[in-house]
C-alpha cells in the first residue's frame, strides 16, 4: 500500500532525526530504521494502530523508542499525519480511545 506524509509529519520526522543525530549519529540511524519498519508494517496492516478521538486518525507506538506515529488509512494506503515523542503531552483530539 502507498504511504504519504503531510508536510507537518515530514517536518517532525526531520526535527526528531536532526536532534538525535546531533547527539548520536548511530542512534539517529537506528531510530530512522525502526520508524521506517513500523511505517511499512502500518502500510501492510493499516488498521493495526489504536484509534484516537480525531476523525479516524490512528496511533502506533514505535517500540523500543519513545515515538508515536499518527496516521489515517485510506483507500490507497496510509497518510502519516504526525510523529512525536511519547513523553510530550498529546493534543486532546489525538488521545487514544
């Protein structure tokens, strides 16, 4: 299935990886690989993430790293709407049901 990203999601991914890369280039490479693996899994199984309270947006935790991917399945694949550190307080509208 096709994976698309919002501009916001691309910006968040870049910010996360730039931040980690400044402290550990190898750590950033590991996180990038794991994020991609989870995104590939979501593309293959689009309804596997937990629903949030916002318009069919789902969330998936990127274990063992503390990141959460927010995405929406559609007829052709998934759209990644955001990626954030799990310690950050989520907006009310994206809290898991």
